[in-house]
């Protein structure tokens, strides 16, 4: 009971952190728009907002609206086939976890890959999607498979899927605006006029911000991803009532070494239960996930 309360406290803390992170992302986004305006329009903030704000917001809304399709396309996922025994069992297992968690039944997808992996996506729990690789279906036993599904259902229950969707969209918008500043610099833009008007220092500051903002935004996103993985491990263990199932699955993921290269795009790597493109035992600010050994240790201490 005490550990369950600790998990609930962590969930509450993560919700507060989410507000702070979203605020930081919004400030970075607005700052990037102002930097673009300063660079292109010689420091005219009003013109900058009139020009860049609709472009930036429109891009974020567009990315948000197509985010789920983009993730599924990038990962080359397909709907689970109930005529295939292993995929039919997957659908039933997801349904069981859906009932246990009190969530609407998510759509079930499969990624044809030899690697053991899984991810969840969707804009909200009513539109949730759980996807597992064929490697997970054939290499994990039912205990381990349940642990992985519970982990992904926890991402849906904790609204991690929405946060990831919004964050990816905002990070993408910041990167896009940064590229506009770079292209403007190399193609002339408003920089020559700015220098004639004595605004060279302001332009330099705006240009430096254009370089640093995408870096800070990416670091923030990766920090969110690592924290959310720990929380999904803990809440998933309570959902399945068996921390050992997920711990064993993570051990198999750690030892998994197919001869083929992982499929899909690196842009969606943070969504997976384990990054298929990098070692998960390297502790780094650029890591999409926390060290897998530490995740296993925490699960077995529950």
C-alpha cells in the first residue's frame, strides 16, 4: 500500500511537471517566433507576431492533427490480424488490460520486426493505440507480454500519449522556425537592413536563440520521455500486479540482438518501450530512455 501511494504521488508530481514543461515549451515557441521576427523584420515585434504566430500555430495544429497517422506510418505499423493466432491473443490480452485499467479498448497494431518492442500513441485515451512488434509476440511468454501491454496502457492512462504528441509538434515547429532563420541568413533575408539600422546586436542575439532553442526543446522532450518511462514501469506493474513480468521482458529486450536492422524512423524512437536504435544502458542527457538495468532494478524493488 505504501509503495502504491508513492506511485500515486509520483503521478501527481509528473502532472505538475507536465504543466511546467508545457509552459517552458510555449515560452520557447513564442521566443522562437520573436527571434524569427527580429531577424526578418528588423526588430518589429508586431510585424513578427502577425507573420510568424499564425505560421507557427498552424504548423503545430497541423502536426497534432496528423500525428497519429505520422507515427503509424513512420513505424510501418498495421492493424492486428485476428486470423493470426498470436495477434488474436494480443487483442484479447489488450482487452483484459483495458478492462483492468478502466480505459476504453485501444486499437491494436503490429509492427513486423524481429526486435522485441512496443509503443502507445493517440491524442487521448478514447483514441488510444497499442502496437507491439512481431518479435515481442513470438519471443515473450504471456507473463512478459502482459507486463509490456500494462506498461503501454499506463502511458495511455497517464496521458503520456497526448503530452508526447503535443511536445513532438512543438519541438518540430521550433526546429522549423530555426531553419527559416538559417535560410534567411544565407539567402540575405533582413539581416543587411538590420545592420544598417544599428540592430546588428539584436540580430545576433536572435540568431543565437535560433540555434539554442531547438537544443533546449529537444533536451526537455528527452527528459520528459525518461521520467515517463519510469512512471509507466511502476504504474504498469501495479496494473498487471506483477512487476516481475515487465522486468523479465526488459531483460529479454536487453539481450535481444536480431541480425536485421530495426525498422521504422528514429523520430518516433522515444515512444517505444526501449529505443531500438541505441543501447539503453548508456546514461546521457541525449538518451530517449533511462538505463534498462536501472528500470529492472526498480521493478524488482517494488
